[in-house]
């Protein structure tokens, strides 16, 4: 994996909660029942980064996948517990209540979280201190004078928690950015990539796996004092790593078990590596 190029944020135009996206998903989930769904392709839902990578690496390798989009980790786990999915892909482990509902997980791969910018941003490198200044609001323009527009994630999202864990300076900067008016808040992985690509001057975080799996043309920022490389990821030296878990019900379908087996194969591990991801538990 080559180091990732950097991007720049812009002042916002009104905090957006993406209600238009959230309501249809909530309505779909609200109609779930606890009976098993009809037989057919393996039905998958969950976090967008995980869905994109799985669809790419499993194409033709296992039972056909049918995806319910825009569920996120929590929505995917809820749908799985209700018997409406065969598999969920999540960026967190099931909580106690979800385990009590019979959900079991296996970590299957990891992907670095990287900074990306809108293609109109000329910057491709930055330091951690420069990124802190952008989130803090001490810098509000790129080197060419264009405004930086940050694309944030919800406070409880794993991406936000990973950024906060970089240290007290970044933690304070994230808090400052969340309090500034006009910030764009993307609720899903797919949405953050789309927002970065469409908002002039945008800066935000995405997984390398999502960018490569969906062939996004987003420029990536290389953080000189936080290099994202294959070696750093393998050695555990890169701190911004998202872990992805395939989750099933305790009594799973044979088709779902076949998908789990395919994900654990050496061939899938090689395909994951081509998407900048690290396989976990490869046979």
C-alpha cells in the first residue's frame, strides 16, 4: 500500500443530518419481523465500506449476494437479528443485547482510514498538525485561497472515535469542528465518499477499501508523520484502522456459512490486499 495523499476542509453551509436518507431506512427496519425471510440469494447489509469490499472480493467466489443498502452497522445487526438478513457486515462487534439476540461475529478484514479531498483541491500532503489546524478552524482555506469544507461523521461513529484517539490535540479539534455552524455530517460510508467528491474544497475520512472497491477518483492525502503503508498496517503501527466483522445468527444458513468460508480463503486474502485491506483469519 502506498502512502495516502491528503485533502483540505471548507467552511460549511448548514449542519445536515441526512434525514431524507435516514427515514426510508428507518421505515424499512420498522417493518421487520422476527420470522425467517424467504429463500434466495444471500442477503447482506451493514456498513457501506464493508459491503463494497465484500461485493468486490466475493464476486463469483460464493453464493450470490443481494445487498440491502444504507443500513450501517447498527441497522444491519438489527435486520439480521430480525431474520431479514443472512449476514451483516459491521465495523464493531455486536453489543450485549445483540449477542443476547443470538448474533455471533468473526473479524474478517481491516482497512486503513485515510483522508481524502475533493478533486479540485491541489494539496496532496499534510502533517498531523496541519490537519488539527483545519479541524480546529485555525486554518479555513487551502493554499490557493479556496475555503476548506470538512465532511464530518456522527459523534458516535467509529471514524470519529478513531480520529479522537489520535491524541488530545485532534480530540479537541474534532470537538471544535462539531460545534462550528455549517458543518456537513455524513451518516454513512457511501455518503461521506459522495460528499467529498461533490463539495468543492471538501476534506474527510474514508476507508482505503471503499475508495478502491468502488473505483472512486478521490485524491488521498499523505500524512507525512502518519504514513499509511502495508508494513505499518501489518505491524499495527498505523492507528486509524477500521475492523470489519461478518455477523451471523447462531443458527445460520448453509449459504451464509459458504460465504464465511469463501471470505477466509487465501484467494480472498489476496483480493483484499489489492484493495488495501488486511485479511484476518485466513485459512
